[in-house]
């Protein structure tokens, strides 16, 4: 099924977002995080963790179940097909729903929302999902939306048990990529572009080391993150440079680590947000990219233009500019493409070809350029929610040891890759 | 089979759209779509012109199999079964001389992993897959 994309702000010229400052995030909840599900502990399954995150978000907002009238999620949990076929469990874990995803209908049944009227389970992934939620509330499709995003990691080595990767044939469009070993756009096309970047600007893979180390440092200050909980030690430059090669020069530390967890958020109208428990974090705009390059591999220049266009859409809809963005949490699922966002949005004045020099400067949360204060997915495990939760915490002033020392009035966060993504602009102030 | 030791490429499965391309490969020829409206070459094949959107202006044109190596990396830990027994293996992007906006993938048969001469000229060759379908590959010109 193809998701409806008519709500997207995926082209330039749309003007200021019609709901600018009229929608707010008022709740956030994060479930427990494991490396993978053990296959037997049901409250640590996808459904169990989704319920945990949703209830935490509702409690954080000071709301009750009866206040929720919109339920929004995505089935893009990255569970892949690494586990089937296998036996099911007793209800409600007697179908895929609850095990490798947690749909709006499943959560509705499990938590018993009396007033839910808007159900949406087909957001393509968290980036567009956050924009979809803001638009749905702004459009009046619901007043208070519960939005959750599970990430699932099951038994077996990630990706290796996926039947697609054992197929002796390459059907459809994969016939033009799979026979040469191409695996995914996020990894392969963006590594191609990283190599083009290094060639064009005279850079090298070593230039990513300061970013990787700082993400781990920030991640260790995120108490619910994977590394803070399970491997609480800092990386060194030597660790990074001698990391296990995946696709040379890409090493294991460039890849965000698959985990089993769920993040949840509450979106509501600015009017409703006024008298709730948390300081509202207003939404000033959302924007998406859904493009693709001309040929087999998108190129550096195509991605640079894609992010530049994304930035223009974001500035146009929010009324802000690059200098107005205090907190910046773009996706770091592979460190090789994060620099495209930094340079395309020109955060802190960084231009094309300058990202590695910026990384080598002071990007600590205590410093003047607290890039990815969340620790990203590289520093907390691939949950993707952290990009948004840190942005919200920074604007609330509740980020604890990660709280930046520079101004934190606005935050820009988004996922996934330069040519396919959704970004959202938050603000402490509605205008 | 591939000339790269251990490599078992997944075999392309032609469909209505791509059959002319793969049939040409089996004749050791390279044909690409060309839009007669905007005169742009197109690869991989698509139902519409990626440039102007025309659906009924796409034809097939034979092109020369000449190109240059743009960039590369080395696959060392593939998720794809047929590549695990061949790694480390080059993964290169080749630009077509007739239109550098068109690019192809290559494992560069004959070039040792990691010893890729970026910028070097390459020419097209063909390698067999398990179904007998030929696939286009690229080899460094010496």
C-alpha cells in the first residue's frame, strides 16, 4: 500500500505553514531499550515497548487516555524478515501486529482509548511521521495525537537472515543494483557520495572521528540510551580508526546500532497546550524530501541540492533562517551522510566542504557548536526518536548534563537521508 | 559465471519494461532509453522520462560501452549471500563517456580489491549469471 503524501510540504513555494505556531508537542515517553528482543519477554516485545512508551508520553503531558483522539505510527520498524516463520504467542501477540509492529488499531485495543477517532499506521518512517502528526492536528483531523515509533531488532545477525539477501535472482529494479552487491541506499549510495565528497574537497574518512566520539560522549549522557545502559565507555580515536571494516572505508562505528525500543510523543493544538503540565514546544513548520537522482547512484551534487532545497522549504514555511536554529539534530544513521545536512542547512555557517573542519572544532554540548546534542543514533542506538526527544528536552530546559549552554529557543530535527526525509522545526515560542 | 573468484551474482529477472535492455546484454550490446522529447538518456529503465515526465517518448538507443571510474569502496562484510564468498570485492561507480550523468555499478573484474585507479578509463564487458543472463560489467583499459 502506498501512503498518501498529499499532506507533505515537499516542494518549494508553499509559503508560511498555515498552522505555524498553532500545534505543539506536550509529551514524550521512551521505553526501555535492549539490543534485541529475547523472544519470550512480552513486555519487551515491540508491542510491549510501544505500550510502555505511549503511557509514559501521556503521563508526561499530564493527560489521560480519554484525552487522546488521534493515533499515529509507522510500520517501518526495521524488523526485516529475520524471524519468520515461527510460532505465535497467546493474544494479543498472536499475529505480526504486536511483534514486529504496533499498529494504531493494536494500541487502541490494548490501551483502550475511548475517544480515538483518527487512526494512521502507514507513516513511512519517523521523519515524515512527525510532520504528518503536526499536519493532522493543525488540520483538525484530531485534537490530541499520540504518536509512537518502534524500532525492532530480533534474533540473528542484522540483515544476514533477510530472505532478500539470499535470493539467487534480482527482480524488478533490483536487477540494476543487486548483481553488483548493492545493499541499501542509506549505506551504499551515501558511501558513494561520501567518497565523491572526499575526492572533491580533499577530505578523508578520518575526518568523521571527532563526530563519532562526540556522539558517543553525548549518548553516554542520555541515560536511557543503549551505550549509557549497556556499554558505558567512551570511544577513542584509535577505536574509531581501527573499527571493523564493513565497506571500506566505512567502519562499524559509522553505523548506528540496531536496538529494540520505542519512542512516543503527544501533539496537540497550541490552545489545548496552554494549561498542560509541560511547557509547550511549538511546531513552526515541517518539510520533506522525496526525490531521487537521475541515474543508478545519486550524486554528491544531487544530494547537496536536495538538502539545500529542503532548507529553503524549511525557512520559507517557518519564517526562520539558518542563524535562527539553536539546536540541530539531523539523522546520523550512517555518519557518512550527516555532513550533508550540516552543510545544506548551513548550520553555524558551515558551507559545502567544511563539515570535517567543523567536527574538529568544539562540538561538545558545553561548547559554542553543540551539534547533535542528542548523541544521535550513533550515540544511543538506532531509535531515531532521540533526535526529537533531545530537541524537546533542550527547549524545555530539561536535557540534564546534555543541556546546551548556548541559546535553546528553536530546534530542527529530522530523518532519514538527504534525498528522502522529513524535518520539523520546533520553537519555545509560537511566533 | 563471474571472473571474480567466489562471486555468485543474483541473476537479473527481466520484465516487460526491462526486457529490451537485458536482451541486448545477451547480445553483448548496451542499449539505454532515450527520451525523444528532451533527448536525455536514461538508466536504469523507467516507465517515464525522469527529466520531462513523458511516458510515450521513450525509445531504445545503443551506446558505446566506454566510461571512467568515478569513485569506489571495498565491500568487506556483505549481507548478500553471493558476495560473502568473494569479499573483499570492489564496488565502483562508472560514468558513461557519452553522458557522465549516467552511471553504472561495477565490481571491476581484474582489478585487485582496493587497488582501483580512480579516474581511469574502462570498457564494458559481460559476465554470465546462474540463469545464463549476461550482465554488464566494466574493466580497466590497459
